[in-house]
């Protein structure tokens, strides 16, 4: 089963750490790794192009006409998806070691897979703690993130162009509905959001190993 991983980005400094975490995964022939660069009102970014080329990934420049959470860039990648499955990763997040191998062995034809991620401490206003999403196997707002779904290509739909934070949740619901099957809930944390905020970190490898062993 082949997989597209899309990283929508505006070219933040954290992008390299994100790409490092992807490069360490069990990637296979036919997988596509796409960095979808937001070019709306942005000057050319040869630094981003060079970074993506260094990892051998694909660069997809997209002027979506506005900036909003990388959704126009995500939709451009969705429209050109050629692999069996599709997922996205934030440009300030990382996969834990072995994440892709763990999710790939759980995939089943035609079904969406929903795994967990370690949320950043600022996700809830005034609460400095991190926590795991999803908290339970329920599709509801604020219980899951758009980076937690692996969608079969035939069930892909575009993300709404409405500029509100809940559109990623709506996207997940629409994909699951289009599959006509219950999603697979993978009770494993495969993504760490904002690893730079973990004061004990000594680089991405250390972060990923620590997360996969302790969470």
C-alpha cells in the first residue's frame, strides 16, 4: 500500500526537523513525500527548494489566494493524489520513530485510519500541559486533528475553504462518511506536535525515541 505524506508549509525554520523525521521512516517505492509551499504574497524561496531537494522529496508551490493553515496547499496535493493512501503532517511536527511502519501494517483497503498525536501545550488556552489526542474513539470537535487521519484515495475530499479552525474536523468526518465503513482507531501516538517546546530534547531522533518509548 503506497502512501502520500504532504507537509503544507510557509517555509518556517522548523520544516527541516519535520523532513528529518519523515526521512527516518520506513518509506517504500511508490510513496510520495510532498512539501506544499504556500506562495501567496511570498517572494521566491530557493532555500525551501534546496532543502526539499536535499531530501529527495517533491516541492509543490501553491498560491491559494490566501493564507490559512495550509489548507489551499493541502487541497492541491489532494487533487493530484496517485497513491493508495494520503495523510498530512504539520511543518512544526515530527513523526516518532517507526510511525509509518506502524500505521502501514494497520491499514485496511477502503477504510480510514485514525491515530493519535501528542498535542502542544498551548492548544488549550491557559493550560501549559501536553495531552494526547484523540482522548477516546469518538469523532467530535477538539478530540482529533487533521494530521491524525490516513485516508484511502477513493475517499478523499477537499478541505473546506472556510477560514475557521474546525474545517479539519469536518474533513475527517466527510472522509469517514465517504468510505461507508467505520474508521480504524489506532491507539498509538505517532506524531509529536512542536517538539522544540520539549526542554529536554536533544534533537529529533532523541525526541522520537523518547516519545515512542514513554507515551
